[in-house]
C-alpha cells in the first residue's frame, strides 16, 4: 500500500508515517495558514513536499500542540495501539490517509521529529509519496 515518508538529514520516518499529512495540516490553527497553504500547494503540484528550515521552525510549535491534543483525545501516545482500536470502525485506507486519529498521531509524531532535526542539522524536511 502506498504512502508518504518523511525525511530530514539523518532523520528517517517510520514507514508511511507521512500519509496523513494533508489532514494533519488542515487541523493546524489559522495562525499557521500561510505555511499550511504553501505545503498544500506543493502536494498538488510537486512530486514531493519540501519544508525549508525556517518553515520547519515556524510549524514546529503548532505541530507540538496538535500532537498533545491528539494524545489527550486518544488517551495515550501509542499511535499503533490507537490504529488497532480504530480498526473495526474505519476503512483501513481512509484511516491511513487521515480519517483515523492513530494515523494522524503517527504522522505528527514524525513531522515533529523531522522539524526538530531540521533545526539541528539545518536541512529541509522532505515528504515523498510512493
């Protein structure tokens, strides 16, 4: 099954963790709108998404807040367990692309890691889809 992968310098995401990227971006607050629109435009027009270091720095606090919100809603921070708990109520492909909170937590966890790595290594975050 195809999906999105998040890479930044020495950071390599878990398999297909970037699949829920668009839904994660849409969940960010209005203050992140310009950054979100830039990334979403790339989703529509490019073979991959590139988040520059300054963009990663700006996105990071919004992603961290959203990650904490998802953990609070789910009741724990185990994305794999969350996907299993949602398995019976969601169609698997739709869940992977963002309808499932577990997949969104999986995505935002690795986006946070990639953005943090971006600030350390001064490398852009790249999300590729296959």
